[in-house]
């Protein structure tokens, strides 16, 4: 079995947590920036890019705070991806914190993909 490395990235975003949460937790919000199209039925989300489709299960969701998904084809390895909102008390700055897993050889590419996706989200939000 291939071992995956857990990584965490933090992206400061100038937007309200309520607005950000909609983009993180709903099929329509995720299809704006995360994938070409996203459909959901219950706790199962279908993420569509070009001609490929990946399915993920929503493991947990805390309104206004975080969502956690697991790719259905990776249920055996304990990996998941989570998007969490962090508001800093003193400054009220908002950050989107991404936790994900990747194989060692794919680690840098996985981080780059997240950076590109979050840049797309910031562009849509006008928070660039």
C-alpha cells in the first residue's frame, strides 16, 4: 500500500466566513471554483473535471467552520481533504486552511493544484 503524506496549507482570504462557507460546502459553490461541475446526492458529491468524475463522501460539516470529504476510491488509506475557516480574534482576518494527503512524489503538485484552485476562488470572490 502506498503511504500518503498529510499536508496543510493556509490561504488568507478577504471575504466573510458565511460567503466562503457556501463556496466550500455546496455543490453549486464548489462547481464555481473547485471542479467544472459538482453534483450531490445526500452525502455523496460527484466532482467532474473535463471527462473524468471523482466521487467523494462528505464525512463531516460544521456550519460556518469546516467541511471534510473522502474520495470514495481512497476509503482504505484513511486519507481525506478538509477545508476549514480560521478567524483570527485580534485582526478578524480570515484564512482558509486546507488539509489533504498526497503520495510523496505528488506532494508539490498537490500543493500547486490547491494554490491554483484557491486563487480561482479568490478571483470569483473578488478577494484577490
